[in-house]
C-alpha cells in the first residue's frame, strides 16, 4: 500500500518537476515547445532522439541547456569523415609504469550530442549505436559501463547530402524519436534576436539530480496501461506494414516497409511518459496519437511511387491516424 502511495506522490511530483524543467529550458530556448517536449520525454523514456533541421536552429544550445537543467554531464561530438571508433569510445595507453590504462572518450557522459551523425563512416556510427543499445563499450576485451542515465541526441542536416553516410533503416530504428526542427515564427525569431544581441545571459538552474531522473524513468515503466491502449498501439504499428490484412490503401500503395515491434514498444512507453508529464496516472489513446508521428516517421520506407507522387511519410502517418 505504501508503494502505491509513494507512486501517487511521485506522479504528482513528476508533473511539477517537468513544468519546472520546461521553464528553465525556456529561459534560453524560445519557442520550439514540441521539440523540447520530445527531448525531455525521450530522456524519461530511456530513449534516444534524432534531430533533423537546417543549421542555426539552436540544436546544440537546446541539448546543452537541457543537460544543465537536468544537472547532468554533457559532451558534444562533432562527427567528421575521419573520426574513428576509438576517438569517441576511448583507447588504452601504456602509462609511465609500463601498464595499460583505459582513457575514456567523450562518450562517457550522461547526455551526448552526436553532431551531424551522417558525416562519419559506418564503423564509427556502429560504435555509437552499439553503445546506445548496450549502455557500455568494449575496448581491448574489457567492458566499460557508461554513466546512468545515458541519452544520445544525434543531429542531421537535411540540406547537404554529398559525402555523407546516411543511417540505414535498421540503425534509425534505434532512435525513439525523429524530431523535425523547423524555422521559428516571426514573433519567436524577434524574441531570439532581442535576447541574443544584448549582454544579458540567462542562468539555467539544475532542477533534478541523476538519481531523481533514474527514479522517474522507473516510474514511467511502472504506471499501468489499459488493454485497449496497448491494443491500439500495436494495431497502429501493424497498419503501417504493406501487404498485411488491415493495411489501408495508402500504405500498400506507397510503402515498401512498415514499422517493426520496437515502434509498438516506444508508442506505449512514450504514451506513459506523456501522460505523466500532463499529471495523469495512466495513458489513453490520445497520448499514443500525440507521439505517433515522431516515433513512426523514420521507421517507414517509401517506395518509388510515393517519391514520384510527392507523398511524404508525415502525410502517410496522419492518414492512418
């Protein structure tokens, strides 16, 4: 009974702390409410995010600000064509006492910004994605655990594709959210320019500790989900698979491949976090629908007909919703 009481109190506290977090982030980041929400929900869901947007939209600043507000360590890794796995994981060196010692790479932090992940070769991409999945790295036969919580936010520039190594669909599937960062509105851009062309600097105060974040991540997993919400999430992912019973015409006509079971899992976990952030004790179908687009859009593979007719993945997801 006491555990249930504690969880009720934790749910109420989660909502309060989530609102505080957003207020701290909004001291620096103007607008981009949906982007901030998805990044925070990804952290509390133990997921990772892929940010797609043109340069200059404050992606790096957003991640740095979120790390400060969460009281976590933060490293930025600029991915380049000559970056090797040992450059991010770390390597062993022979010290002055003639003993091998492991020097940790920049991957050993709570929040990692993998900047322009599509600019580095597949070998280095695979090393990062393995660390994301296993929460550990292996060097010289030794396994080294990464700090908890561990969250990767990778960015991609959708404009320049020459000389890049696009992530294959199997690796894109490792990311919980594919978040699109759009240009700010006129009013938002005006506020950004006013805030960044003066000598005032906003101070972001840490709201949570690493231990509290781990507690809230466990709380997200513990809250109950009604069977009808589970069934809706699984059916929604199933409807994206062409050639299967129940797949609508737009799916059969315009997709080569649909979302796998990981999408169903993320839809449920994301819905739980979304419900908690809004002060509710259990998710409903609306919570699943609220996160369906960023969870599904990078898991659907369009065919030639869709590309020729200009049918976007976002339009396909909106249709099946």
